[in-house]
C-alpha cells in the first residue's frame, strides 16, 4: 500500500512564530497544532506541575468573548475536538474541526493561548483535576516509566524529579499560583517559542493568511527571555528499572544538545526505516516486537527503541553496543545530510490510521527543532548520538508473566467462522483500495499473539500489519500483495493469550464495552483465493481458546471508580444516525454539567458504539472515596443529567445532520469497514449518506427511546470490580420527549 504524501510548506510568521502547512484536498476536517517550545522541564523547580496546570487552565478557563464557555466546550459545540499535552520540552494544544469552521476555531485558540484569563476559580478546579489524575495514574506504567527516566537524570537537573504535579506539590495558595502562572506564561508563551501547524483542504495561500493572523495574536519575545537551548539532563548512570512493566526494555540514545533541523528529519526517517523492518535480523529470538521512535514522550531529547521480550542485563548491553554501531552507520547514509529548511512533502508513517495524531506528532517535532537549533551558553561539539557507550536503558522489573498455556491434549471441536468476502465498497472512500488485497481475522475472548517480529518481517515484504486488542477480543489485519497467504502464515505461527483486563483509564475500559463484537471467530478477505485455507487456519487458532479467570490485581491502588450510563437501540440506519447526532449535540453540555456544575469526576465524556445494536455512553470517572452512598448519589445525578439532555427539541438535533466524517487514510477506511462488519452492519455510518430526517421522522425516532431503547448503568473500580444495573434504570429512565 503506497504511503500518503501531502504538499507542505515551512514558513516564517509575524512576531517570530514559525509555521508548517500541508495541503490535503480530500479532507473534510482541518487538524491544527499550536506548540509552545516549553514544557515541564522549564517550570520553576519548586513548583512541580506548574506547566501542566497552565495547560489545564488555558483549555478550561472562560473565553474572553463568553464567560461560561471554555475552549473545550466551544469545540464540543462546533462539532470539533480539542486536547492538549505537556511534555518535557514542548507543550501543545491541538484540535480538529470541520473545514468550514477552521478560521473561527484557529483564531479562538490563538487568542486564548496568547492572552488567557486566569480566574482563581478555574485554577482551584484544575489543581483538583490534576490531583485526581495523579491519584489515578501514579502507579501506572506510564508514571513508572517517567520515574525511571528521572532516575537517569543528573541529580542537579530539574528532570531528576517527577513533574506531573498534584495538590501537595502545587499547594493551596491560589493567589501564589496565579502569580506563578502569569510569570510562566509571560516567559514562554510568546512568538519566539510558538509553532503553528495546519493541515486542511484549504489552498496554501489561504492557510498562510490564517497562520499570519494567528501569529499576530502573540507578543514578540520579551527582553531577557529564557533561552530556547536544552540543558543536557542525562547523568552517567546507564540503566534504571521500571517497577511494574515486565518483559520490556527501552533503549535510549540521548541526542546532542544542538542538532540541525535536517539532522532531526534524518533521525525521524531512521526511526521509520527501523520500524519498517531494518535491523530485524539483528535481534535475538527472545525479542518478540520493537518500536523505534524519535523524541518519545518524556524523553524528547532522545532516540528510543522499545523492545518486547526477555533479555538479561548483559544481553541488553551487548545489544545496545551492536545497535549503536548499526544505527551510526545507517544514520550517515540517510538523505538529509545537507540542510533543507523548506521541505515540500510530508509523508505520515506507512501504518498511519488516523491522520490527526500523526500530524500532531510531526508538529511537535517541528517545535522541538527550534530548541535543538539553539546552542547552550557552554556548548561543546557533540559526538554522534549513537556513539559507543551513549545508550541508556529502562528495564521492566515486574515478574515475568506465565507463557500462554499449551493446547489441551483432548480434541476441541473447531468453531464456526463467520466469513465475509469482497471489497464492500471501500474503494468509494479511497480509489487506491480497488487495487489492494487484505485479510482480517477476529478471535473473541482472547488476545492473538503473533510470532516474534511479525510486523517488521511483513513490512519488509511491503505488507502493512495492524492489530487491536481489548478485554473482549483481538483482531489482526494485513494489507498488501498475497494478503491471504500472509494471513495463513501468521495464524499458523500465532498463539492465544488471556486478554489484558486492565489497560488505560477506567473510563476508557468502560467505553470499550460500547462496541458490539461477535461471539465467534470472524474473517474478512478482499479476494476469495485461498479463503478456505484462511478460514481453516483461523478455526484452528480459535480452537485453542481456554477459559481464563482474570484475577483483580489492582486492589492496592487508590480508590477510583468509573460510572457509565448507556442507551442501546437495535441499530437501524436511522437509529445509528440519531445516536451520532446525539453524541455531537450532548458532548458540550454533558462535559459542563458533569465536570463543573455537579463535580461528578475529572473525566466526563459522551462516546458512541456504532453497530447493531448501537449504543451511546455517558461516562464519568472519580477518585473520590465516596463509599456506596456517594456512588449512588453520582449515579442519580448522572441519570438526571442524561434524562435532561434527551428532553430536547428535534429542531436542535436537525442542525447537526451534515457532520459525518469520512476516513482520512486508506487504512482507516479498511478498519472502519471491518469494525462495521464485526458490529453487525454492512456499512460504516459515513457511507450511508447524509440522511435528512424531517421533523416528524425525527420525532418518531425520539419516541423509540422509550419503546425499544434500553438504559443501563455500568460501574468499574480500580480493584477490577465490574457490575451493571438495568432494572432500576428502566424505572427511572422513562423520558418525556419534547417535540419541536
């Protein structure tokens, strides 16, 4: 499958702002990032979490033009999405928005970041939100990794401590925090540190004009502004252990404190080449997978190679030395060894599904290049990043999980495999798919474990591999020439393992329950050649499923509970459309009411599971130790909020009809179609067309909520306990629909 390519322009903007623009005429939405070349390693050492707090306040404080609307609620009201991320050296606010609303959205965000209000009430609320995040995540693999990175930092460097922040590190003196936030914003949120990145269907000249208007909102660099230079953080210590991450080793090669932009481009290309199978023969049999990344989160001043498998410390040392030599040799042969500050093409990685995250990563690297281009005051010429002895490593310190159990000696009947064959009109989304072949397989209740380095070996053959797993099942898809043959080989060498029961936030785990999945193995192939062989291989693999008892292993974590109220409908085309409209219409109001008006939790979102049946979930997550009475009160408020949201006029919902977004990459088109088949429908919602529902038809649909709709409430706590309630909700959930 050919890589996507987009025309790109790098430009200089008013007040020292830099920009990168990409033209994508097939898009219906624009993706924009405003990145600030400052992160948590730039904040005052005595206030860990201040940069994180500023990011929160910027996105949740009232807009200048509206006292009760924040950036988050503004985007929810305009069918967009916005998020922000504070990393070690970069903070970015990024958003996606329908292309016809791009200008209003871009100027709204730029104005808020350049001259934000900082209300004391918002500061207090966001300190509480950050503290709740801290309580929920402090024992997560991500936080344990950040602790290990801190252990590798020079003890005198600000990076030697955890910078996430919580109520204790930020304190309760709101006036003091206001002063510190104002100082931090003045020092770093100016044109000399701002990078704007836009990809959209707009013409280059129009995007350039918009970027200029955005840049004009920011002040020029103030006198005596802090230097952009990155102060080296790495100590002489070579390794650290990650407390709860087993069977992984992350190799890190610190980058020089000064590195030219074209060298960063070459390093990014190197990571992509390694990911596509280069070096695959270098790894021992005990390494099952790897991922190469330039500037990974938490260590954006490094090149990372994350290895899955088992290896002793001596093996890690030997592997690091061998890879350093190979990487150094390969790096010198890459294109980009001469400066080229005006790249004309952007190509996302070959396995890109969603365009927006790939673009936002690209934008962060553009902002990071500003920092690496600035030499520190005492700069010494640096060796190659892959010089011998320069590698550090993080080693998982968790007990090694047991290998998947062997197949029972007693014969197991082969399960029936549900099979779909044909293209199912995916070429309507991307014409290039008409000339491609693919095969996708699903196994319920287990995780497919491919043989070691499957993705990389397939990449060397020009075949794209993707996998997705949840507690409810696992699927794999391969795209490329001889896809059916490749899938047979994959299935014959694969094993099954128990699904990962505890991954991500509790709210995310509940949301995963929205999508309906089949109870039997399933297969989708584009071409019928060898389909019977693929079907047999899948049946043989699925017959090895064993019943797994998942033990709750998180009982020692701080108390945290996610609660989700769901509405399910049978899944006709009109009902699916109705829930899509409701998701768009309810998101902003639910977020405002659940998070701020009623303080139900630091996570509050509306999410949809499309299929037959189709579902809509209203989820919150709280870290309050409220006990059963408190949880009951949260449930009752959740019911009251959702009931009120459905008491709306059909005229309001009609204004949201033309907002269905088609997939932006060929891989996304295939996955959407595959998920639709698994969910019991033949077509993803966007391909059904923009159906226009007149007032009477929409009113009929709304009344079906009481006749065929099913309401449930689901709970999941940090000890792994899950339960749901249906009968009580049915009594409370009868809604009087007000027609418009």
